[in-house]
C-alpha cells in the first residue's frame, strides 16, 4: 500500500514512462559528447538502463542532445534536479523528463 501513497503525491509525467523505465532528455551537449559521459553523469544517481546520444549521420557528431533511461522514478527525479543547469565543458545542460509535444 505504501507505494501507491507515494505515487499519489508526486507529479508523474505520463509521457516520460517508457516500457522499461523513465526517459530523461538531456539538451545542450557538446558535439564531441559520447554515451559514456552520460553514463558517468547519471550513474551515481541510480540504475541507468539505457543511454543514447543523437548524432548527425554525416559527421557522427552529437547533435546537442541525448536521452537517458533510468529504472527508478525517484532516482530519475534526483538526477534531473541535480544535473539540470550542470556545466559540462563550457555548456550548461538542460535536463528534464522527456515529454511528447503532440497532444492527443
């Protein structure tokens, strides 16, 4: 019964929940950013399930954003609160739950 009470008091973005975890959007990454950097950034906060850096097909450089999937909602929230505004290199990261822009 406890888990239900906890979730009732939290804001749960419906679109952030994927089949396997909570999808976090990371924006303002440098072109040379690799997946392992995101693993290192998010790993201390909890179980990271998947990391994807979005690359330009021609140059194979990061397009400036990526996604991190975390297993646990509470850990994902702490990671977002801690890393949003974090300076990576000379860039300030924007970190938030992934949301769908398309309203159904």
